[in-house]
C-alpha cells in the first residue's frame, strides 16, 4: 500500500520506488475499498442474473446499490479523514487480478468479433481485429514491472467514483419501478450494476492496459443496454453505438502502444508533459483525445448518443450522467497537461469542445422530443468540459470538475423526471407536456429544479459557467462559441419548462392526480433534487474536500461575488432569493387573487398549443453536415501538426 | 471612501436606479411625442401608472404567474445589487439573464394565446441579444483585465467604441423599441408576455423591467470613467441620455424587423462589431487608444 501525503498532489511526482509491499492478504482498508467498489456491483449484477423472481431481484438491486453508495462514501471518508491525496496499489499487490484482466481483455475482443459477425457488421469486425492483433503483439513485447502502481486513485478519481456509485445506484433503484413490466429484468439489472463496477474500475486504473479493459467493457455494457428492448430501432442504435465507441477503442489501443513506443510508459500517471515532447511523440496524445471524443459523443461522433435515446430512460440517465460519456472527459482532464501547453493541439481540442457546445445548443432548439433535447444538452455540457481540459489552467480544470459533478446530478434528475412522465403518459415529447404541472405537480417541480440548477445562478453549474466565462477573456475565440451557446440553452430549456407550467384558469383545473407517484420514483427524484440544491449550498465544502485535494488551493476565490462590499458568498444570494420569494409570496397572498380568464379580445377560443422550433429538420440536417466537416478538419489537425513538425514543416 | 459610504451608495443606487429608469421612460414618452408632433403625457406618467396599478384589484389566471413575476423582480433586483456594489459583471449578466427567463416562464404559465406567443418571441429576443451582451461584457473584461466593475478605470468609449454601439442595439431590444419590438408588438400581440398580468402583478413586472433596463444603463455608464467624481458623473449621465436619445431616433425612423431577420441581423452585426473591436485592440491596434 503506497500513500502519497503530499499536500498538493502531482501525479508525476508520486514516489514510485517504494519498498516491497505486503501481499494482498494484509492489504489496508483503502485498497479493499477500491477493489470492493469495483467488485461489489459486479457480484451484485451477477447475482441478479440468478435471482429470477421479481421480489428477490428487487432486494438484490437495492442491497447492491445501497452497498455501492456506502462504499463510495466510505472511500471518500477514508481518504479525507486520513488526509490521503491518493491511494495506489502496485502490480504485485493486485497480481491475482492481472491474469483475470488479460483473459477479460481477449474475451472482450471475442465478444466484439462475435457481435460484429452476428449483426453482419464488417466495420465492427474490422475494429475488433484492429484491436485484437496489435494487442496480442503488444502483450508479448511489454515487460511488466511489479512495482508499477497499476491502480491509483486521487481525488479526481474519488469524485468520479462518487458520481458513479451514488448517482448510478440511485438510477438503478429508480429503474426497479420503471422496468417492472420488462420481460428481461435480470439481464437488464445485471448489466446496469456491472456498468457501475466497470466505471469505477476505469477511473481507478492507472495502468492503461487495465484502463483499456474497463473502457471496452463500458462499450459492451452500453451496447447491451441500448439494444435491450430488442426492436429493430434499438438494435440498429445499439450497433451504431458499438461501432462508434469501438472505433474509439481502436484509437485507444494504438495510443497506448505508441505512447509506450515514444515515452516508454503505460501509466496514466506518467503521461509526458506537452512541452517535453514534440513531433510524432504527440500522436498518441491525439489518439487519446480521439478516443475520448468518441466516448463523450463530441462532434463529429454525436450520432451514437442521440440514437441511444431509444433505450429505456434509466439507461439514458445512466449513460448521460454517471457513466459512459463521463469517461471520455475524465480521460481528457487527466490528459490536459500533455496537450494544453501546445497551442495547436490546445485549440484543436478546445474547438471540438466549443463547437460541440455551440452546435448542440442551437440544434436543441429545433427538437421536439425532451430526451433529444437532454441528449444535445449533455453533448454541449461535455463540450464545455473538453474546452476546460484544453485550456488546462488550474482554474479551467477546477471549472471542468465542478461542471462534471453538478451536470451529473442535474442531468440524472432531468432524465428520471422525463422517465416518470413517459412511464405515466407514454410520451416524452415536449408539446404533450403542456400543463404537466396540473397532472404531475411533483414531477414538474423536479423538472423545474433540474433545469434551474443546470442553468441559473446561484446553483453549482453556474459557478463553473461563470469561471469558464471569466477564463474565456484570455481566449476570445472560445468566448464567441460560449456566447451563442449560453443564449441558446436558455431558449431551449425555457420553451420546454414553460410548456410544463402552462395552465388555464385555476378553478377549471383538474384537481385529481390519477394515482400517487410510486415511492421508488418519488424518493429517488427527491434525493437528486436535494443533492442538486444542497451541494450548491455547500459548494465551498465541495471545493474544499473534493477539488482542492486534487488541484491545490486556487489563488482567486471565484466562488464569491467580490465587490466593494467585500466578499458576498454565493449561497447568501441563494438564501436571499429563496427567503424573499417565500416572504413575498406569503405577503402578497396570491391565493386571494380573483381568478380570471385569458384575454382573447372577447372571442371564444380553444387553446391549441404549438411550439416554436425556429428552423426545419432540413436546415438542421444541412447545418449538421457543415459542423461535422469542421469537426473532422479539427481532428485531422490533431495529427497534421505533429506530423508537419516531425518533417520540419511546422514549428510548434 | 469608507466601507459605510460604499454600503450606503450601493443601497441608494439599487433603490433609485429603477426609479431613474422610470423617469427616463417618462422622458422617452415625452420626446417621442414631440418627435411625432404630439404634446405627450406628463413626465411622471410612468409613476402615476405604476401607483394606479398597485391599487387595483388582484386578478390572475393562476398563482404561478405571480411567483414568476416576483422571481423576475428579485433576480433583476439582485443583479442590480451586484452591479451597484461594484461586483462582477458576469454575475450581473447571468442574474439578469435568469430574470428574463422567469419573465418567459411567467408568460408561459398562463394558457393564453397572446401570452404564449409573446413568450416564444421573448425567447427569440433573448437569443438575439444575450450573446451580444455577453460578448460586450467579455470585451470589457479583456480591455480592463478584470470583470469587477470597481476596477474599471479606462474610458472604454474610446477603446471599445464598437462594443458601445452593440450595447445600444441591446438597449433597443430591452426597451422594446422598433425595429425590435417583437415580443410586445403592441399592434397585434397587445403586450406579449405581459398580456395576462394586471393590477399589482403588472406593476411588479413593470418594476422588474425597469430594474432590467437599469442594469443595461448601469453597464453603459462603465464606458466613461474619470478620476474626478463630478466629471465622471457628468460623463456617465451624458452617455445615458445620448444612448436613450439614439434609441428614440431609431425607434421613430425604423419599422419592425421580422423575427428571423431580428435574430440574424443582431447576432451577425452585434457579434461582428464586438469581434472587430476585440481583434483591433488585441492584434492590430496595439498602442492605439488610451
């Protein structure tokens, strides 16, 4: 068991030549916690396959989810309490698992080959072979060092694990109700829970070969979940997701091999700094970024995530908030020191993120399906995180981490709320949600909380948006991408939220709610609402206990509105707004107001709502072709600049 | 200045700025009338209207209208507080933007054809002016190396003249003046998002709108700075009146744009203006300016 007690953790300064370590049997608590965060959800998932009967399945999911939440909190508590900046485990310590990982790796490739063959997809087969052959060769070339920290978790990893374990588990519990009439529940929950363990495994892996195994397993999980319903549409979307992310896997495999070739390491913690390498040695960095873009569905790879909307809503919630897409931006945040010092790569990566944010925010205006709107919003917000990673200053990484955390909570909440609407009414389109607050007041409130915590001050997401805006003054080009994106996101969320609140004269209102909300829905939504609002209140604590241990203190405390009146804490603003709203509402006694009819110039009228979408699908289609072309050019430039530098055509 | 003076000044500015805007509205109506060869209402007419509305009976379609109206007022008010306390301009911008979202939600919450059409159009206006407004603030930040309004020391009117022109365009939209009176469109939409508000609730929304406009004027005043307080104050006032007069002239000589043209025109020209200014200052005109 190695411990790094440095106050400001710096991954490349970790003491890697520690004395021989005890065998697995007497591993310390921290190591056990890490391993159990990976294994417990997996065992729970496997058990679900065996628990055919509904009642036992329910219990299995609840127990596993609760255990995972508990373990995540324990890990956080253990590291904070002991003042650990990171925990790592060497290859020797986890030796029993190395074989498992190797087998898993090849088993995965065979699964991919089989899926490609079964679905008659030449591309999938090709991508599987393009991973299998180089990997087999690489396993022979590579000489493992038993003292290498194969597993390492710092506070970025802890934050990711908390997001996955807590939000992911809440989604699983929610899914118990949502999927109650599904024919293949054991299979569904097995994959959902497996996904959580795999995701934890990925963020704990320091050895890139381990990382690759977990990375590819998330691809399998998402493939299985997207095609779960078995309809033609689901199978097609699943295959598309598989193709895109498997292609990213190929990039990852070659990135690892080339990284080993140029820099002699397969450890994430020993990634070379950008200003120490040049020419073709930069190619693996570009390949890592490419892999991350496929995983996080950045332009031009957005299509698979939009197609993934055919999956049951809990799957969407899981993919969008606590697993899968987070993995790409996580990799980029880790990779940031390797590419952000080089302006060409910095701008190429940053522009992919920025253009993704701009384009998806505008495209979302034209969507009539709430899940599509949320999907576009996810891609956009991940684009902002990519932008932060590209800028790469401490402030930017700070903003990126905050964004990742608060986006996960609010996005899970929004998907789950939409899921309830779909479950109860059978539709997830925006226009039929007209007057939703009469029919489902609680769910409407959840949607409202989700949107305002995602958009407005003084909630958590706003803090990071504010930081990004502040940083953008140093990168005016990025500021222009942000400007339209911010405006457009107010528009598409405003339209949707407004629709749900639309209501006629109160006296004519249907007072009856058809049936009380299932407690599975109610409590999971409540938990996430409390999380989104509560953590916004506690943002200084979030920063102090999750982000400062990773990045060190920030010299400008941007979480405060500084003015001539001294420091004005964000949450004071929140309190002022909430208190005065309540007070004024009580004072004004709106309940006593006379209820009147809508003004129509005295004409009788029937209200037929229709949304404004501002542009047609056709226009959007043309725009998509254009922005995809831009994104492809940016991706090419990721490799063009290093190549030109290598042959002396370009001086970086 | 001591802390106490600053406190007093911030409170004073927050309370008086919306009232000053009310007065400016009076000036606006008077001047417009004169331009159209009418006598026009008394200068204090906006206040008479406001007080009369406050005394009227309360009528609503449903209570959430009232909550959203209060939210609008509070968010615009908070935005003004931060500005008056010489705080961060980005916070001012985001708070004010949040306020306009609440206005839209309030308009949507009544199931009324005029109100909802007004809400959709208000959203379009947000899409048109928010990016430009944001970039103007970013250009100020770049120029002053700070977003804190207390740190503003330059005469931005000299270094950011094109941003200033773009800010006037934002002002025209926020004042619902032609060619941008898309949402209120008094001839066919009655008054857009406000149509279902009456009495004290309408007064609340009206007051919030004054605060919202006060924020824009407040940012406008940052374009003139002078170490001498009297000169600074005079310069800022001249700037405000000049901007108001310009919007009036524009209002009277232009016809309303279509929705699509409003968005494309504002976005393209507004963004191009600010971009040109930033590029000039950062890359081309180094050493030029004050």
